C-alpha cells in the first residue's frame, strides 16, 4: 500500500527538513549530526503514509501501541527498525518482542521481569531504555529516579536479567507547557542521571531518547541521541 505521489512527496520533503533542522541543532552545540537518529512516530497515520517515510529513507519508525507495530510491520520491509515508545502491557510482550528493535518505555520492575522471562523463552534479548520521570507534569509516565536506581541495584547483580534485557540508555519527556529553560533543565537532569548511573553501576548506557516535535532542539542541546518526531512529518499533506 502506497500513499498518493503528492502526499508521499510532501511527507518525504518534511522528513528532509527535519533532518536539516536536527543537523543544524547539533552543529549549533558542537555535536556531530550523525550521532542523532530521528525516530519517525507514525501512530497517527496509516500504513501508506508510514511506507512513504520508508521510501524516503527513514528506517526508524516509532509507535505507541504494540498492535500498531503488529499491523504496520506486516506491510513494511524487514530493514525497518521498529521502536515502541508507549507503554507495553505484559500480556503483549511475547508477540511484540520479536518485532521491535528498541523498547523506549521500560517503566516498571514487573515489566522488566516479564521481558526477561519471555526473551528467555524465545531465546533472544531485547534492547531497552529505562523510562525516567523527569517532568513536573503528573500525566507523564516513567520510574521515579529513586525507583530506577533501586531497580539498577538489582539489574547489575542478575546475569539472567542483564543477558536478556540489554539496557542501552534512558528515555524521558519534558513537562507539557513548560518554558524553554525548564525543558532544558529537565533534559539535562536525564543526561545527568545516565552519567551518574553509568559511573555508579559500571554501565555503558549511551542512548538518550528525549525530544519530540516541539522540543527536539532543546533535547539535542542536552545530549539526545534519539528524537521522536511525529506531527511535524505530516504537516501540510494533500488529501489522500
């Protein structure tokens, strides 16, 4: 299934513009643009629009719901790297694990246990980011830093857990409606936690998933390596 040629062309034009803005934001803070990946969030569009991004060279696609990955992965080439950025219910772990490249939203001890159990039964491992609550906005999800640290105390001592659940970094979201300085402080706090925990636990986390359509420049300035862009990619589209 393919989007109309005009619609696909606009999506691809928007994607190229986002890449340009990401590169500009990186260069403004002395970073290498190649160290930052754009995860195109396709949760509000159908298969055809998502495939227009793939045809335009975007291979990192993100979804909030496991069921959407199940549907879209069936129509996508195997080269697509699927990122689950929303909550993963434990009863959907087994079906979802083989289809995702990275889980951004490890948000509870119980989910970590289920991931390890199912990954072991499937004889695989799964890359994850620990979702940490950095926002003042109560609607945002994630572990409180003290709860995350308590889980890490356990993580570093359990070989089975580490072998099946590969902790690659952290994910966080800024407060809704926050001003620019608060957003920067919140993103800086996530980077700081990764540095502290890497040193404390002898970890080698390197990925920071932070920044969306409205605040990715601030996130890049504070060290983001994965920016999750959705609405900006689908602005100004002609009717299908």
